[in-house]
């Protein structure tokens, strides 16, 4: 059968060449659609490294000197420490932390920089140098890992990570090593644990802070790929007046049993009295879920519009290719009738017709893959600011496209072929 099939395909080369060109174009277009959807959706389902459920951010402010309750010589650092103590005693609050602005996820502020680790005397490994990884640096207090339930890659609990911060050590995201300089490339990220991280202070001095643990990579937002989400957190101690007197954000985790509208209502009713210390006062309580929704709102709208456009294109392409094979098979009704008269079974007819389409698809696929690679490698696709090229993504989208086109060929061939096999041979051959 294979010999006869190839002979027939060679004899019908004109129509087959036209169909092959169509399959090639459709394959590239479908890959472009699949890659666009991948870049828009896959990152949102990746873990963020932070558990924001039952987490709230406090909005705090300070009384001005013209306020009648203004307290002279009040220490904002002492006031903040007292606020944390009261929060931790408040019923339903599991943990309370302070961090410099930009440390919490979904923050519109942030700091990015290269990272240097002293791996041996006179040997410094530099991270964030090749542009593939953007390392976000944050400053956090020991309870911050508890608030967001961060996890170490070696099984460290949030409490253990807090102890590491309390000792004045640094924690970093596990994929930090992917952007190390060429002299230290290929190493294991765990090998850097225990090495000193070099922090350059404003006075020109260099602090050596031990790298205490690696954590699951922490993303600032859902649409940021894990592969480019570098993370480095250096310690902030509540006993440090200068740090506590800076621009900070206050975050709390509420127990699952206590969380809800009633907790928020009671907290807001009491915050004017219970959480006003010196010149510091709490003026609102905002859930991280609400902050997340606000942060992602515009991006979600863009993605939804993109999905609608891509979905429309996908339906049109699907119906177009399905129609091509449907029409091609219907035109061969008389041929199918002749084969049925000569003893062919429905199964053999289905296999022959489907094989023709699959052979053409296999012929054009290598050329389509090369075209896909050139488009993606030269970044001629719709992408976000964090998008990146990876062979895993390329082959995943190619696999999806191949499976989808194979489905179109089978559906566009078998359904009309089934109808053709039910037509009486005499009727099918009447026009001949």
C-alpha cells in the first residue's frame, strides 16, 4: 500500500504542493498563536514563592507638628517597635513584619542590582552580569518569611529562615546562579551557601554578610517568569533605629480561623486607639489579595483582549484547514466508491486518506520548525518585558501545533470519508 500511496501522491503533485504550502503557512501561524498564548499565560500559573492568603498591609502615617496631639521628641523607631508588639499581641494575628518599601510582592517600587559573593579568598563571583536574570534586592526583618510563608530549598521552614535573617545573614533565590560570570558558570547554587555576600555601604566600607539559605524563587508579580526572577534579601533588625526610621511597609499574617470581614471590621474600629503610638498611627488595612488585583488589573485586561483576538484567529485557521481537507475528501467520493467495490474496507480507506495528509504534514514540519526558531530567536513575537527565549518553550509550542494540525487532518478527512463510504457505488459513479 505504501508504494501505491507514494505513487498516487507523486502523480497528484500539483495539488499536493499547494496543500503542503498551505500546511506550512498554517503551521507557522498556529505556532505564533501558541507562542503568544504561552508567553501571556504560562507565567501566571507558576508559583510566586509567596503565600499572600490572609496577609494584609498596614497603611501608616505620622502626625504633623501642627496637630494638637503631636508628641515632641517622639522616636518613630520606638513607636514602630511598640506597634509591632501590639500587633503580635492582637487576637488572630499570627505574625507581623517590617520591610523596606518594595520588599512585598506586587509592589510598584523595587531595587535591582548585581550581586557579588566571595567564594574564596581573592575570588569573587559576580551575579546578574549577563542580562538574563534581574536580581531584585529587598531588606526584611526576621518575621517576613513567616508572613509570606517562604520556604528554603533544603527544607528550611519560614521560622528557620527568620532565624537566619535574625543572625544577620542573607537569603537568596535558588536560580541566582544562572546569571553568574563565565568564570563561575556551571556551579551548583547550593555551593554558595555559607559564602560571604559583599554589600557596599554608603560610607565606602564593605560588609561581609553570610549567605545563609536559598529559597524558592520569589516573583514580584504573576506575569514575571521564574526563570528571570532573581531574589536577594538582606537582613534588617528591629533594634536598628536607622532602619526602623526609614521608608518601611508593615505586613501582618492573620490566622485562617480569624480572617474575614469581621476581623477587618474590628481592626478598623480599634486602630484609632489601639494602634496609635506617639505620632505614628494606622489609617487603613489592605489585603494583599486586593493589592494583587489592583497591580494585575491592567495587565489582565491586555491579556484578555489578546486571548480574544488569538482565539478568533485560531478558530478561523482551524476551520480553514478543516474545510480544505473536508473539500479535498468529498471530491474523492467516486475514488472511494471504486475502492469499496474492489474490496477495500472503511478502515483501509481512512488510513490511506489520513496517511496522505500526515505525510505532507511531516514533510513541511522541519521547514516550519526552522522558521519558528528564526522568528523566536530574533524576538519577532509579541512578548512582555520579561519574556525570554527557551528551547523548552519552542518545542512545547511546536508539539501543540503538530497535535492540533494532526487533529484537523483526521477530522477533515475521516468525517467526509465516512459519509462517502455510505454512498452506494452506483450513485457515486453516476457522474463518471
